[in-house]
C-alpha cells in the first residue's frame, strides 16, 4: 500500500506545457524593436521641425533687411506663417481620422520642406510675396504634421507603456537650440540667409526620408463604424460652454503668446530694442530655446513634487519676471539673461494646459482640439498685432501685452488641477499644439 504514493510524477507534466510558448519572446522582441525604431523616427521628425523653425527665426533680421520692409510690414509677412499654421492645425485632425497618421505626417512634412525652399527663393529674390507664400506653406505643413506626429506618439505610448510625448517635444526644443546655434554661426560668418536655409532644407529632407520608413500606416484612422481608438463617435459635445475648459484655454493662449512672440520677434527685439548685432540676437534666441529645452526635459521632476497648479503658476511668474526685465532694462546683458527666465517660464504652461484639457471632462479629443485652437490664435494674432504695435511704440513696449497675459495665467493656474485620475491621457509638451487622447486631435 505504501508503494502507491509515488504518483507525484504526473505533476511534472505542467512543467512541459509552457515549452511551446518559447517562440513568443522572439515575437515580443521583434515588436519592441519596431516600436523603438518608430519612436526614434518620431524623435527625428520633431527634431526636424525644431531645426527648421529656429533656422528661419535666426535669419529674420537679415531677411527683413533684404526685403526692405518695416516692422509692421514684417508682421504682415509673419502673418503668412500664422495663417498657415492655423489652417494646418484645424484640418489635421479630420485628415488623420480619414487617412491615418502616416500620409498626414508625410504630406505635412513635405509641405513644410516646400515652404522652406520657397522662403529660400523669396529671400534670394528679395520678394515679399514669395517669402510670405513660403511661410504660409511652411506653417501649414508644420501645423498639419505636428498634430499627426502627436497622435502617432500617443499610440507608441499605448503600445510600449512608456511616456513618450514629453521627450518628443523636448526633441523639438533641442532642434531649436541646434538650429539657433547653427544660425548664429553662419550669421557671424556672413553666409547669406538663402544659402543657409537651402542647406537646412536639404538636411531636413534627408531626415524626413529616413524617418518615414519606420512610421506605420493606419494609426489614428477611424473605423468604418465611425469610432476611433478612444471610442469616440458621433458629434463632439459643446465643450466651449465649459467654464473650466475656457480658463485652461486662457492659459494656453497666454503661454502660446509668450512662446510665439519669442519665436517671431526675439532676435529683432534684441537688435532693435537693445542695440545688439544680428549674431548676438541669434545667440539670445538660442539661450531662450535652451531654456525651453531644459524646462521641458526637467518638468516631470517638479510636477511629481509640487503638482500641476504650482508648476503652472511658478512658470507664469518666471515668464512674467523675465519679460518685465527685458521690457524695462536698458542693459542688453541683463535683458539677455532675463530671456532665460522667459524661456523657462514659457516651457511648461502650454503642454500642461493641453494635458489638463484632455482630463477636464468627457470628449477629450474635442476638448484638446478646442484648447489647441485657442492656443493657435496666439500664433495667428500675435505676430501682426505685436508688429503693428511695435511700429508705433517699439517692440520692447509692445511686449507689455505679452507680460499682462502671462501674469493673468498665474491667477488662472488652478484650472489645470486634474479631476479624479483617469486613464487614456498622457502628458504632452512642445512649441506647438498636441492631443492628449489616444486617437485624433484638432477639429
């Protein structure tokens, strides 16, 4: 009877069952490699956009002189960039919903490259209409591809389980630093703006062709039934009636104006308002871009410790302090140092407000789309408005409008405080609007 006990031998059978699953890690490794390549491609696309934008910005003083226009007329030229950006941002969401991110990223980036080439031609020919048309195409391409790349980035986050969007927008800021540094160097060397921008166009084209190989098709496209990846279908709710969301929109408007006014006017502000040369103006802009980059890469540290409201309020206070010193100080050195505070202050308000919009209630896509559109109003109205005002009272005094808006954002900061935590949103950061939901954004 005792010999009947050795029956535990069958317990060995379950050990053999997992053996057929051994090939699974190979498939998983292959998937992770594909996601890693896709993430790197998105990094390159954001870097491309940052380099292209800052390369244009650093050459605005020379291009203005070649065109022979006043400050107010230069504001109208910059209006082409703002108008194109608005057209791109409001149409990109619908394009992604219909075609997916890959063709929208490809088409938008290609339009950006065409715009850069047109700006080169307009600068060489000293033609105001050609430069304006090039800026319009450049802005439309950037606005369209920006939303689509962010949608793709949220999909990468969903697949990998890793936060990706803050680093993506940090790469945009890094690109602005690299572009500004290059612009400063070639300006000091006396390289004409059209040759500099032509070289950047060739570099951006190479990055674009390399990156697009790793971007898959179908991401963000609505199913035949009309539902997206976030499960939304049917008409958007009337989110514009939400008072909390409108306060968040006001914060985005102020912070977008703070960032956009520097992108559009900072080199000219230092040249005309503080008497520095064009090379130093480019150096100051590079400092602003570096401060933006630092703020975006380190923002999570402060968010984890102090919370969203405190970070937005502190960011607005820093930005307002930097702007105040730039406006009132007659010292070019002190003003240049204050630009660093301006950049740090402007770095986090925009992306944190977009994240808060996505978490503020039902219909996150519509909410982020509304707030992003409000933010882009700053890019649309800011350049010509500040240009006209600066033509009458000077750019330094005109920046008082930006100062007041940023100061008001500090008082509206509690609006970004999240409601009970929900899944499906991811923090975003960057010089332009990005969706927090995991599908489409924009209109």
